[in-house]
C-alpha cells in the first residue's frame, strides 16, 4: 500500500494541456515571425510572448488579436501586458509601456 502521487488520467490531462499550449505557441510564432520573439513561456492554459524589442510588442498584439492591456508603470522599464485568447488559451504579450491619452 504505497502513496499514489497521481493517476494516469491526471498525467494524460496535464500532457494534453501542455501539448495544446506548445501547438498554440508554435502557431503564434509562425504568425508573427520567430525573429520578433525573444522569449516564449508556456503554462497549462497560458502562453506568454516577449518580443526581442518591446517597442514592437504592439505589432505582435495586433497580429494575435490581444485586446486587454494592463500597464505596469512601477517596473523599470515599465511595460504593458496585453492579453487575449487563442484556441481556448490565454495569450499574453509584453510591449513597451503604452502612452495613454486622457480624454
């Protein structure tokens, strides 16, 4: 009678969700062009892309359809984290801190 750390079903589900994330990351890289991306982070249910130049991040955002910005002004350098959804996964893209225009 030993300790069972995980069931086979749990392992299959975890592998499937990571394989899905890898596929969506690969598709995203093909769409934006791999030369524009410095870092890809994969997690179950989420991928994050960081461009080689944060000033080109909004270019990736437009291609991938990320529409929700979150400005991080306290970081140095400040940046905006854009989120969207592709294939059921959250997609995050970092970009240079956007300049918000007051209305």
